């Protein structure tokens, strides 16, 4: 009896495949725990929400940090997710020398409609295991913001976050690391 196992890729192998043209220009994929995962197509609601969020965060963040949208975060050795939005520590070369790593991340944000289950069950434990302190999910199905803070590993070895707080569309939330910066959710939720 032959046992078949799927090939798991490292970040270096994944990036080499991209350099060799393995992916088409229009392919939307990310590397999660060694697997190349197709990303869900974004609908009008998701895209509009992302634009509003970027606009508001750009105003708030200004020069305090670096804002990136739908670009990779390297979680060694085998994950390179592309969160919808990331707030990063400023870096002199603007991450030209390498993609950001968990140590550079101040906040990761996913905008979830059809990807809600994936963002909760796959990305949340991945980010918690990488010790990313703050993870937000803009839940477009239930029309709320889920904030997750303080990663932990439970007694069964599973990764999660210690604190979860739900914010409604008419509320405001302070940005992690910048308590003086408040995001008015009514400017983002349609």
C-alpha cells in the first residue's frame, strides 16, 4: 500500500515558483502552512469596504506606521499570507529588503464575507501561533468588527487569542499601539 502525501512548500520554494512563472499574473494565491491556497474572489462589498478602510486608516496612521493592503507577511518557514490590511512598524527601506515578518506587525486585518470561516479557523490560529498581538476581522456577514488580542496556546496545543471584543458599526475603536488614534466604524461600514 502506497501512502501519498501532498508536497508542502517553504516560503523560498513558493517564491521561486513565482519567479519561474508558475503562477499567472491573474492568479490570486497565498502560502498557508506549506499549501498554495487560492484566494477567494472579492465582490463589490468587500472591495468598497477595503477602500473605505484604507482611506480612514491612511488619515489616522499618517507617519506613525506603514500601511499595506493585500501584500505578503512572511511567517517562517511555510506561510506567506496576504491579509487585506496590515499596519506595520515603519522601516527605513519600506520593506524593500524583505517582506514584513510577525515582529514588524502592529495589526493584521481581514475583511470577511465568504471567507469568514477561513479567516476564523485557518488564519486566526496561524496569526496567534506567529505571536501577532492583534488581529481584526471585519465581519460583513454579521455586520461587526471582531477584535482579537493577546495570542495564546491552550492546554491542547491549539492557538487562539485570549480576548475577543465585538464592535458594532456605529461604534469607535482605538488602534493597537496608538491609543490616541480612534477609528470611527460608521465611516467604514456601508
